């Protein structure tokens, strides 16, 4: 009898927290059901799972842990929340794709190529499609098998549902996850928690964390406040995911300073993510505490983290707020302006492109300047690098002498003679190539022979394809180097002897061992020949760029690559001249002359990481 009474008391305590009642369960009420006693009883009802991944121990995170792509630590639960919110908020600004010169570095190119390949693959038979789809639905490891009810259930009905699904030990976790996926009413989730409490007399940390995720994603911030009190009183510590969710939720309420306190606690254990900082920064701006907002922003940058787009949007949108609480000190207009222009310079230095929403906030902020008249326009740029709105010429894509020398030194040190270079060639072969290059005149173009030849899917036409490209370059009066492999000199179905002889007559040629990789040789020859020299390849060089030691060097490499890489445009046929994709004459980067700003932007919905936007915001100061 005593144990039955204790269970009823515990359930009654939960009833007040979850605001859900069912007569069949809560027949007896006692004077112990007071909200002030909730943390005490909740401590008995809440347990941590033995799963080590959810352990309450606070441990230092190393820098090589999973990150959110911006340098901050990102837990699985935080990723779950972020993905849920981000997918709902993504909206494309563009109704149709603009017509721009073809370039493998232009935004949307990779997506269009992928769509084209999907269209080709979709030509398989309908029977084939059906056979391919069946295994996919049968191997989702239970995803989709559990569907939450459409109304709150009493414990008896939850018990029947659990039995019908096989009495899984993780039924409660799987059901709460399904509720998150389907976005069910919060009362249904509360009824599940009541059932679990009745069945086991406790609520696990993992289950409450899933419930917290559901509350935060649904905007139930009042519930989160109560849940925070319960979890802080019931468990010795909170993990990364829970802390991030509480920061997110509190930042949206009048109790936003509690999020600041949680952030300060988190910093004692590990580096908060940019999203953690961004949530509190946005809350501080919203509540006119710009001093705190900029202090946190400076801290974020000092830790080497890259802010999220929403953080910049909040800072630009919240500028010039005048309603201050007692004791708050506003930034001067000049200081605020310097801070916000510093964000644009940060984007420039790190080759970051604002989303449309951020670009729009930037435009609004410029146009709202008192004493200065700025006009913002959405525009694009001609292939020659001229802004279609104001007619000014953008910065050149070509490297300065200092930049070129810096890049050349870095590539020679970290790529050509990097730690793994001799896994791709031998010291003797590299030395033989260096001697070969030094004895030759400076090249105008270096051709990755094997890469270019393999553009043709017809393996009997490889040498024909390479010959066509080399012939076009020779026709233009260029000094050409063709890099190949020794097997290309052996007559075969793919490598016609006559074609290979013609190629050697039209261009300088160097054939490496068959096991060697071509790219280091291509980079060496191109950079050694001078800033004018270009190279022909479809290779994106991402692995080699990653070998460079810092972001500045990698951005310099990407700029050089976009200004020097020639890519064959379309298929090569005997009846048509070979054409190459347009190389832009301008750099796609935030840039200013003082009286003007040009800011490339897009929402990156169809842009790969190695591609650049095609849309610009033009800001002109009127005198």
C-alpha cells in the first residue's frame, strides 16, 4: 500500500508539470501536489540512461571533435534541432535561374549537372524503378513504422499500443522521435510521459531531452522554462545538446539573460558553438543590450569561430535601437557603423557570401544612414566585370605580384614537396621534371592530358579528344605543355600512334610513370611559368587546396584557380572547334571603394562550396 501511494504522489507531481490529467489515472490527489515541490519529486522520477553518450560528466572537448561546420562543437541532439528548424526556414529568393556565361565555378553548375545525370538515369524501365525502391523502404531500420496517435492517450491505451508494436524497450524514445518528426500536439507528448512515469516510476534523461527538442522546435518556451527547472534539479549536469536547446529557447523569451548564464557555464567546460553565441547575441540585440551583443561577437571571433548568417542579420537589423533599460549604454552611431562595416570586411577576408535575407538587412541599414544618402540595388555583373547598375569595374581576378609569389611559395612547400608527395611520384621523377621545365620556355598553357582525354566516354576516341584540344591551343599561337603517362605512348585502341605523334609535334610533352599522379606536376609547371600561364583540366583540385596550411592560402589558391583554369565547354566533335568556358575577369568577393560597396550574395540552395554567387548587391553613396 505504501509503495502504491508513493507512485501516485510522484505521478501527481508530474501531472502539475505536464498540465495533463486523465480521470482513470489520477483518482487520488494529495496536498503534496504543489508546484514548489516539483523539483524534489522530479528528482525521483528522472533518471539518466546508462548510455555513455548521454553521460552527465562534463569533459573537455578536443578541437578535432564533430563540429557544425563553423568551428563549434555540435552534438547529435543539437544537429537534430538545427536541421528541423533550418529545413523549415529555407526559402529561395529567386524564381528563375539567370542566364550567365558557363563556368564550372558559377553557382548552380554542379546542381544542373547532377539534375542532368538524374534525368539520364531516370530513363530506366518502370519495373527497374520498382525493384530499386522496394529494398529502400524495407531497410529504414524502423523509421516510418511508428506513427504517433492523433490525440492524447491514457496509460491503458499507450500500453496496448506498445504491446502491438512488439514491447520494444526503447518504445518511449522511438515514439517521442516520431512525434518530433510528425510535429504532433504537445499534449500527446505529455500523455506519453505520463504513461512512462506510471509504467516505470521514472523518466530517463534521454526521453526528457527528446521532449525538450519537441518543445523548442514547436516554440513552447513556457514549457521549456519548467522543464529546465526539473532537469537542473534532477541531474548533476546537462550535455551539449540540452544546453544548446535551453539557450535557444531562453533567448526567445523575456528571461533571455538565463541563456547568457547557461552560455557562461558552458564556456567553463567546452567552446560553445557559433549557434550558441548567435542565439544570445540576437537576444541581446532584441533587448537593446548592444554592449553585451558586441562583447559576445568579439569573443566568438577571437575563438576562431565563424558566425552564423542569422547572427549578422540580427546585428544589422537591430542597429539604431534607442529603447534602453536603466543602466544600459548604447554604442555611438560612429562606433556602431565601424562595427557593422567590420562584418563586411570579415566576409571579404574570409570569402563568405551573405544570404539574401542578410544582404537585404545590409541594404536597409545603409539606406537608413542619417546624414548620408545610400542607394542599394540588386544587380549582376558583365563577363568583363562591370556592374550593370553603377557601371563601375570590379576587382580583377588576377593575383598581384605579391599574392602570386606568396601562393607559389606555399604550393611549392605544402603541395609539390608536401609530406605525401612521394606517395604519388619519386624524388628522381620530380627532379627530372624540374630540370625539364627549367630547360623549356615559359608555357602559356599546361594540359592535363589524361583528364582531358577522358572527357570522351568513347574509349576509342581518347587520343582524338586530346589532339583536338591541343590543336585548338596551338591554333591560338600558345606554347603548350601536355602532361601524360607513359602508357599513352603505347599504341592501343585508346591511344592512336599517329595522334600521339601529332600531339608531340604541336606541344611540349612530359610523360610520367603510370603510378604517378599528374596534378602536382601540373601545378608546378603552371606556377613556374608565371602568372599568365593557365591550365586545362576538369579537376577541382580540392584535395590539393586542402593541403595548404591556412584559410588565407586556400582562398588565394581558389582565386588563382578561378582565374587560370580552362575547362572545355561541351562535347568535342570533329566538325566543331573546341571552345572553353568563360574565365571571369573579376573577383567574386565583398569589395568597396569607400563611396560604393559591391556584395555578392545568394542563399546557397543550388551552389556547391567551390562555386561563387552570380547575384550582387550594389550600394552607392549619393553626394
